[in-house]
C-alpha cells in the first residue's frame, strides 16, 4: 500500500514537468547573461515593460556569463534560436564580428547616445549601458585612498588588495587592459610585477573578490565605480567608496544586437528601440549598477558617490582581439616568475 | 542466454552512458561543430605547441601534484574517521556523519567564502586568537597559498575517503586480527600487515575519485591559492573557453586533462581478489572508553573535535551570515533574508528554483542509481584489463572538464533533442551521468566484499537471481545504497557548470539563484539560500533513510 502511494507520488512529481506549450503567436527570444535576468537584475522589470508595450511574449534565456552566451550564439549560428543577444562587452565585440552574427539596425534613438559610446560604425550592435572599473575601498579602514595606479604599489598595501583574474573574469581582463592602456605594452608587466606583493588573492570572478571585501578580509577590491551606490541605496552607508584615479578608468560598454536569421525582425527592432527608451534606461542604474547610455532622467540620489571619471584610457578593439591571448600569456608567465 | 533482469539494466546503463556522454563528446571533438567547421578540434599541432612550452608543462605538473597531495591528505584525514566509525559508537554519531557530507552540496563560491569567513585574516579564528593574545597581526595564515588549496580540498573530500574506507573496514573479520594477536603480532604490525592491505582496494577507490575531483577544481585553486602562482589545467581551459573564446583550444586541453586523469587511474586501479568475511565488529561505546582512559579513545575525541572545527566552523559561518544584514554601516542580526525568501512576490525565483532543484536532484539520483547498478555489475568481481576498461569507461565523465562537457552536450541537444524531450529530463540525465561515477565508487567496495561464493551457493540451492538480490544483496547493501543515493542527490543539487549551457528559465536551480543574488550584491541572501539547500539535503537524507526502512519487509 505504502509503495503504491509512494510511487504515485513519484509519478506526479516528475510529470508535472510536462506543460503543454501553448504556441504564442508573437514570441521574441532574447539571450542574456545570468545576472541580467536574476531576480535582482534589470530583467524582470524591463522585460515585463516590453511585453506590456508590444503585446507579445518574451522568451528569455540566460545560460551564464556573457562568454557562455556568446559561445552559445556562435554554436547555433547555422540554426539560430534567438532573435536578440543582450549583454556583450567591448572585449568580446571583435570576436562576435568575426563570426558575422549580426543583422545591422540603426535605431533612430541612437542619435541620443553620446558619440564615444557608439563604437560600432556599421550598427551591428547597439550600446545599452556602460561602467568603469575602479578600486573600491573601505573608508573605515583607510583614511587616505590611493590616487592613481602607481599608489597601489605602496608597500603599506601589502596583501591588502584583492582583484579578479584576467584569465577568468571580465573585470579582471579590463584591469589588464587598463594597465596596458596606461603603461603601454612595454611597461604593463613591470607594473604588475610590482603590484603582486600587495595582492592577497586574485580570484576567479567578481563574486569571490567582492565577497572577500565586504566580509572584511581586505580593504581594497577591484570592482566598479558604481559599487558604492549599491551600499548607499540599500544599506544606507557611505562607508565604501570608489577611489578616483588620475589616469582615468577603463570603461566597459555593454551591447545588444539582432541576430542574423531572425524571423521577427520588426519585433526585434522594436526591442532595440525600447532598449534606448526611458522604460529600459531608467531601470539600469539601480538594477544593473551601470550608467544608462541615454539619460532620460537624473541619476538616482545614491549615484552621488559613483564618480564619473573624466577620462577613459582605451585600447583599440581590433588590437585587443588580435593581441589578447598574447597579453594573457605574457601576463601569466611574468606573474609566476 | 537466459533472460536476466540485470542484463536489461546493464544494457540501458551502457546506452545512457554511450548516447549521453561518449557520442556527443566524441562527435563534437572529432569535428562536427560549427565553431570550427573546417577542421577537427584535436590537432596534433596544438598539442605539440602546447607541450613544447615549459610553462605549460609546469602547469600540468602542478595540477597533478596538488591533486595527488590533496588526495593523499584527504585519505590520511579520512582513515582515522573510518576507524572511528567502525570501532566506536558515540552520541550524535549519525549527525556527525551527515554533517561531514554537507560541504559537498554547496556551490564552490560559498565554500570559498565560508573558508575566508572562518579561517581568513579577518576570520573568526584569527579574530578570536588576536583578541586572546592581544596581537595586531593575524596568527593563522594558511590561506592564499598552497596550504589554503590543500586544506579546502581536504575539507571537501575527506568524507569520501572516510565513507568508502569505513565501509570496507566494517567487513574485515576480527578473526584475522585475533589470529595475528595470538601469534604475538603487535598493534602496529597488525595494522600494517593485516588491516591496511585489506583496506587497500577501498583506499585506491577513494584516491582515484578525490584525485579526479581535485584535478578539475577551479575556484578553490584560484581564490584560496592566492590566484597567480598556482595555475592548473582547468584554469587554462576556462580561460580559453570563456575569455578568449577559443573553443578548440579549450576542448583539446580538456581532452589532455581527462587523459592524464585516466592514465593515473589506469595505473592505480587494480583488480581486487581479497576475500573478506562478514563479521560484525562489536563497537565500543566511546564515552565509556574515555572513562577507562583508553588512549585510542582520546585520540578519537581529538579527531572528532578537529573535524568539527574544520567542518562546522565554515558551515556555521554561512549560517550566521544568512542572519545578518549590513545597515547604516553596521551589521545587524535579522530574519530579513528568510522573510524575503518565503514572501509572496511577483519575481520570487526562489520558490520555483527550490522546486526545480528538488525534482532534478531526486530524478537524477534515481537515474544515477539504476545506471550505477547496471554499470557496477559489469565491474564487480572482474579482474585485469577487462576491469580497468570498465572502470575507466565509467569514470571518464567525471574526468572531463564540465565546461567542455556542457558545450558538447549543448550542441548535441540542439541537433537531436530540442523540442522533443522536455528540458528538465535532459538536465536530469546530464546530472545522472555526472553523479553516476560517484555512485559506483561508493557502492563497488561494499558490493565486492560479498563473497562471490554466496552467489554460486544460492544458485546451487536453486534460488532465482531476484531472490538472491532481495534476500542477500539488498540487506547487505542497503546502507551503502542510501549513502550513494544521497551523494548523487547532493551533487546534483550543487551542480552548475555543465547544465548552464543548455539551461533556460524553466530549469533554474538553487545554485543559479545563489550566483544571481551574489552578482546583485546580496551576499547574505545567497547564504540564506545555501542554508535552505543544506536543510533540503539533510531532510531528503532522513526521508530516504526512513522510506528504506519500510523495505525491511523483504528481509
């Protein structure tokens, strides 16, 4: 008897997974990275707004970080499953161009985006937000923050800094590019070698590094200029601050684009337009913790402690694509000497 | 050949393994993929190039070295545990055992943060010691170096060694030892000459499993190793696949890494022909032995305390973290995150993830058990090359980097299954493939400790195979099955990498929820989800244990 009940429970348990798929007449498929569509990210807010506007259904798939999403799009190239990929960053841009993935579209709203963010002159991808990497510090443990990259080499920071690994994480890679932009290909390795004694750990990703920082393990972490705004907005504290560097900060821009082979080109274009509209852009600061590319309204009050760097040293995207693996190779060898 | 239910099980297990692992992976690697249409992935040139660089050779050497060291240490820590659990009973024993398995369930990001919270420069231990001695500098500094890597790996893996070895130990007949004692062999001599050799098969089994796991370890190596000096093959695979988007390189390296693990296994795995008899050891009641001032008992207590510090410490750091919130620059203690978890709100992903995790975990553990049963019957009692072949064949899914497995599977899924099979079953099958090798490792030593003679005798007595299975195998293996099932379930709960690639929102699981919360700065929320994850697996363990109790009627 008990076995019968048990087995019918088990059957019920597994077959609830099968739900009849009601074929939606208008459905747009969007691929994005996981944290964009997490409960805390912008996804739940902006996707719902778009569904209300377009009277269509969105199917959102978020299989991992942007590297995974791009891999997936490339794998599916012959038989595309998605209409839009949202969340490609500048260091992945050239790679995606080399696979010829995009259906160009020039949104009329793009005119509102400042010229330096419109990186792709062929309109294959459209920027939707941007941010700067920065060293965030705990002001309770450090009175005078470092003022430039050179300050970080000071022996007083011995084993007090945590950064992310350029080989495995996007802020880490940006840090590497930052130092190359500032010190050139001749000087960056030298800088890193001097920085090494001050690094307590070089983590696999942002999560571990920032976790170590907020748990008090280190007073300085590589994060974003907007990180302090989170703490002000949700924790009502200005204890964590971003150190503003004289060299300027390396910029990450995030893009979205329509994928070749889409059967819903009109709807996809509507989404790109929507992405630049206020309904999307206004949600970005407090959910994705990045700056919107079009400022439809003033930034939230908590952004007063997210400094907008005056200058942003940059590397040419084509050069990044060409040299990246060489740089990473040289970096890992220099650092393990 | 006569119809045999086992044959059916063996065939379906092999089909699952072949169609679910070897076919997708091999066809992907041999070139049927859009990332590299013009040539196959595995190019001799790549390997020559890679292996001619001394730096890469150092990476390979370090990967092997740390895995070897971690496995040896895990076994050294696990051995006293195995001895303790087979020779003593003590209050809270069951809970102690369960506790040691728990780290396994947690996603690696939380294990890493838990270690930092507890052992870090500003962690509990150091703050406690600093307050005690009034010093300014943290006295315990083993994190962020090789010892950090090793300690985290031992923390993770010693329970495997304890479980697998302990199971075998329980079957060692006291008669041998008594005979040896009467011949005047001392304690040490008895241990090294009799007990240890009898335990060797299980030690080998545990060693192989832990070795492979540590070869594929990733977050622990980078964060707790300090990040730069210690690089492993897995880190390079990750770099190629995720950052440089050079998939052919990643796949080739994954193949190399898997091959190295296999080579290690082929050398280590040996056929076993030792006979052990069932003879239940009479266990001593630990508190009583303590009162008698038994030196061994005191050693046991020291070991228990050490393990409690190492396991309970980081785990309770997570539990505590889930009850606190940072506000106005201060930490306050609150139920806020739990209220948030269970509050009804529009975007509550937590509850659906909980449901998915539970379904996928149980489903994959059931598949894994059947698949494992089929495969284990192919390995058991075999010797020589035949045995090695089956063992290596069943272990390979574990040795291949999950990053590459995920992509290969995704390609396979897109081409063959998408639209016909609901995604959730695909995920269950994938998890089952990854957890099945554990199942086999856990069950195999115990199964083989059953004298083969019994089978022959029962045949001679005209008993049907099913009757033999129910009357003899089941009672003997029941406890082991439970643990194996629980391992599979727990591993599935924590699994993330391989399924990420094919996942969509219908199969969101709790680890994904944890990562999502952390990337949205909600670290304490993530801890709260982790506590639920732990709670879930403990209650599943107890439920399965209870329901297995009902099957006693077969005895």
